[in-house]
């Protein structure tokens, strides 16, 4: 029993966290990735293990998937990185801000091109032509989509049964001050100084050119 507990504690992710899967296009589902998802994670991120199937052009979805994989043990930084991307900031700045190892990231992007088709295939299996979707997997009627922020949170919270996290009941309000908050990942680099263009988000039209 003690050995099993030590093994669980040594894992990179929370072995006792509830598992959800997110399907979405970071550049199209902007409101979800800039407001809804960061807010959900701010409330119950420590209780979740999140799997991502990011859709859209592989030019963007593969690097984005590689980035969240590098942040596997920290849902807060995952949400922060995806919000940065959805807000239209340069990808280099978003990677820096989240503290992602550039060498591991480059290797993933170079070798994991199949991630785009894999995400598309998994999304097609759902038979739902809408994003974003949060799949709770273990429950009946487990796909959640087309609802407001609080409903997203409440649906996700049903997977905890009677052991509901505090953030499911006493959740924070969405405010401008919340949106400005960032998880700390860099103590030795000033990302805005390294990437001055980061002071101005890149329009999605320019990004897609």
C-alpha cells in the first residue's frame, strides 16, 4: 500500500485527478480558450488531468499540442499557454511565458506530425460538428458543449460525485483582474523584453496568411 502511494506521488501528474478531454480549435474557439477554460482551471485545475485534441491547421495544432504535453503536470500553465495563443500573441512569447523547454518542444514538433490527424480522427468519432467540447468520458451523456461558463464547470464537477472540490461550489467570478493573472513559470527571463512584439497581439488574419 505504501509502495503504491509513493509511486502515485512520484508521477508527473496527479494520479487521483479526474480525467477530462478537451476538443477545440484554439484560433476559432477564442472565447473558450481566453475566458471559459482558464476560469475553469483557476477553480478546479488542481483536481483535473486534461487530455487535449486540438483541431484546425496542423501548422498550429501540432505545436500547440506539443506545448501542452510539455506542461503535462501543470494544468494552470497549460491554460495560460492556450490563452496566450488564443489571444493572438506570438507563439515564441507564449512558449517563453509558460516556461516550455525549447529543445524538447522542437523535437516534438519535428517528430509528432501525426498529432493533427489523430486529433481530427478522435473528433470525428464523437459525431458532433461543433467545438469546443469537453468530454467527461466515464459518464453517460458525457459530452458537454454549447453551454455557458458556469454550466461547463458544473457539468465537469459531476464527475467528482460526493467528493466535490471547493472550486465547484465557491467558484471565483470572471473579472478583468482574473484575466490579467498569470501563473509563474519564469524567474530568470523577461519574456516581454525578449519578444517586444508581445506587447501587441498578432491579428488572426495576419497569423493565417
